[in-house]
C-alpha cells in the first residue's frame, strides 16, 4: 500500500492504471475510519483492480463554529485498517495543495444543498461537492463509493455527476450499525458513556416510524410528531430536524409512499448525529 500526498503523483499513478485498462475504485473519506467506511472499501476491493482511499479532512465543508479543529485524525490506525483490506493507494493531500492561495472555484448543486442538513450548515454541501469533484478529476475513478448514512450527500453527488457529465459510477452502500442500532459515525467518538446510550434514540425513532408505516399510517406529520415525542423524552437530545422527503429531490412529502426518505439530525452533547431510513 502506497501513501501519496502529491496531486500530480496521484493523477499519474491513476493514469497508468487506466492505460492498462485496470478499473479504479475510489472511496473518499475524511479518515477516522469505522466499519461503515470499511464496508465501502471492501465493496471497492471486490469490484476493482485498483483501490484508492482518500483521507482528507476537508476544511471547505466545515462552518466557522464547527469541529474542524477537533475532528478525529487517527491516521496510523486508518493505515492499519486500509492495509488489512488490501487498499492500493491512500491519497492524503495537504490542504494547501487542494486549496492553494487564491483558490476561487466551488461547485454548488442548487435546490438540494440548502435543504435538511444544508439549512443549519450553510456552505457544507458546496464544500463536499467541490472536494468530491476535485478528487474525481484527480483520480478519474470508474466507480466511487459513498455511505447511505449521509443520504443527502449521496443524492447531491449523484445529481452533480449527472449534471456535470462526470464519467464515474456512484455506488451507495447501506448504513452500518452497531449491534445496539447506533449508526457508525466518526463523530460517535465525541459521545460520553451516557451520550452513547442517549444516541440510540435516533435509530429507535426510525424504528418507531417503520412500525407505524407497517401498521398502515401514511401521514408524515403524524409520524414526525411521534418521532419528535420519543426523542424529546431524552433530555440530552436536541433535535435539529426530522423530515420525510422524496428520496431524489429531498422535498417534503405529506403522504408516505415508496422511495421516500425519513431523515433526522439530533445533537447529543457536542456530537451532531444524523441517521435515516429509506422507505422502499
Ligand atoms: O462523507 C465524507 O466523509 C465527506 O463528506 C467526503 C465525501 C469524504 C468529502 O469530504
């Protein structure tokens, strides 16, 4: 496994593999790898000759008051995990190479970036779309892998790739959960012992929604209301949003039907957690 820090070198290595017609799989990450990331890496490994994992804590997707400075960076552990999974290249560029002085170009997917998580985090998805576009240009992968936990991110990236005719296939892999139901997230490391228990309320509220839908309830407002009541029972939980939206355009829907997304963001202490359930 090779670690590449330089953009030009990354492009050249990827180009050589493309010329030998070797399929390239890219897993973009910000590091602090957990089983969720590793499920993407394993899928990339199964489907490609050459696997690149990018590890880059992207400053452009953090707001001024967010956790850029404290974001976990267990780089050595990440290398051990990637080596174990048979990754070929870790692309770990420096921020000043990605955003040199005078950098001016950003990618915005309109009418999707400002919804749900985009409301309390203005600019977040512009930062995500920009870095992902840059990585697609540098590596030019055949396939790139993202997690369903970041459902809005996946919708935005798919739309961006379609709108900008970027020749890459996007694969979105299922949410990986702990045994107790908590969705895997790098930000779970911010949770105290009590916070870990309180955080279960996110998946519990989604399970409640599932049960209500299975029992025949279709009214989004009633489902959101029940989820809201369950979460509000936990003193430590601060709801940012609970939404039921169309899974493609992320617009709110009144009556539950197939292909809608139930998504929520809740703060537990200083950890901002998201989770979702796709109604199929
Ligand atoms: O999902 C993430 O970890 C990040 O948003 C991504 C896609 C690696 C871009 O920085």
